[in-house]
């Protein structure tokens, strides 16, 4: 029964009781109106009880030290005029660069909202040595929370295991996972294959190795080759080195190479721009991806060891990280800032429109991903080192 109905019902009962006890107009004009007083007091009692019940049902309201309810205050962790530098270890125009620049404005807004500080946010491209230069630049930065990098966890793990990188990814300060990337094969439409599939690529490579364009470390590709070889499947390629994805795609269009294997969302854009010349052959993801939902997966094709290929060699976590030793106050503030920025509906929508699906992960939960990548690359360390160019 509602609060109002319960009060009305109780008033009716009281009136009936008074009438039954002989209350009438002959009681005397000077006598106190005890019935009226009792009713008023009863109503006040009911209203007080209702308020108490409602408050208890809703649960206690948490209040921060500043008196605001809800999220904790991070005031004082950053100051007006601070500059937060977000490093992408790539040239402008690629997937890493787009994702970071697409997030930039949302980070600035959330810094103001959660810390109260007017912090400038800039994206800086620090390419070189297959992203190694950018990662080492971030690792050497002062740990004050004002220099972060957008990294591929798989790339970084490979650099540490086989390239003796000047950092330990287990020591980095992990702020947030932004996305999980999946890869696909793209070939020129002029490439003749037994069938338009990953199996078709494998069969074609038995005749002569396919000319594969590569940019940076190819640890994931080598792991994939080894996982397939463990089941007697050989994907034979000759690698041709390039500075970046755009250079590889240009070479595909010229016919200088026959194949690339890199981030599916990026390749899907190139296919859309060049539908008569470029074609996505298949994805090594475990499931079909929003970037190109009509492209079949290696699992669907039933290729041996496909499940391990897609879960170990293909999936690449991309994360916002900082150098070792960022103070807890700044780290916690940055975690809150990036969580809000990444999950902002406008950011999610603009990312999807560009073919990048957002997959937020809290910084504290990235440890298992880091360790699993290190384990895989350590498992194949000898093979990976042997494949490194001189």
C-alpha cells in the first residue's frame, strides 16, 4: 500500500474509534481537542517512519571528503598548465595514431572533470625500429604521470624477449586497455589462388613462397607459422620490409608484394577505398569482427590448430601505459580519467565508425595478458631470435 493510502486508512480508523467512544458536540467548548492532537501526532509519526524506511531501503549515501556524492575526488593530482604527452610509436595515419588522436579530446575533458585542472593533452609520434624507439622513450620518462604511451602488449613482449629491449614490461604502470586488435590477410585481387581463403593462401605458398610485406617486429606472425607447423601445415613466405602499413598497401597496389597480415580494421579501410584492387582473404581472429563481418575466420575454415592461432598469435591488446614508478595518486587519477574517456558513448561510437571496437580493461587487470604474451614468446624464443634480421 502506498504511503498516502496508509495514512488515509489510519485516519479513518481513528475517527471511527472516537465516534464509538461517544465523542459528540456536547463535550464543552473549553475542553482541549485531544482527538485532533492525537491525529496530527499520529500523522507526524507515520511520515517520520516512512522517511526512515525509504532512507534505509535506498542504502547509505557515500560522501567524499569534499562533500560530493559519487566518485572520489582527484583534485591536486594535476595542475593548470600541465602537459600530458601521449606517445604513439608509429608514423601519423595508422591505426595506433588514429585511436590515440580519437581519444585525445575525451581525456582532456575528463582530466578537467575529475581533477579540476586545465591540462593540455598532446599526441606525439615517436616512430622507429618497429615501435621500439617510442616504447623506450616512454620508459625513460620522468614518472610523474605526464608521459604515457599507447602500446601493443604483444609487440612490447616480443621486443623484451628477443630484441633485448631497454625496458621490462612487467615494471610499466598500466593505466587502461583500450582495444583488442585482430589481424587479417589482404592480397591484391589479381593474385591467383586455388580458393579465396586462408587455406588457399597456404596451398598457393607450396608452389612458391608468397611475398609478404612486413613492418616492424613479426613475432606474432612467426608464432602463427610455428603453431601451424606443429600440425604439419606450412605457410611459406618471403618477407619484404617496409616502414609502415601505408607503404605496404601501396606496394600491394603496385604489385610489388602479394600479401600483408596486419590489423583488420586498418586493412578494411584500405579495401573499402580500393574495392577493385584489394581484397581481405580471411581473418585469424577467433570470431568474425565488426570491421569486416563478411570475412570468414581461420576457425571457420577448420585449419589445424586454429583455436590456438587465434587466441595466442592473433589477439593483440593495446594499452595506455606509463613508465615504472608513477605515484599512486597520479596513477589512480589517470585510471579514472581513461576509464571515463574510453567508455564515453561518443568515443565508442566514433571508434566503431572507423572500424575500431573499444574493449576497455582496467589497468590492474592487464597483468595476466602481459604474462601470457611473455610466456608464448619465451616458449618460441630460439625460433624468434633466429628469424630476426641481422
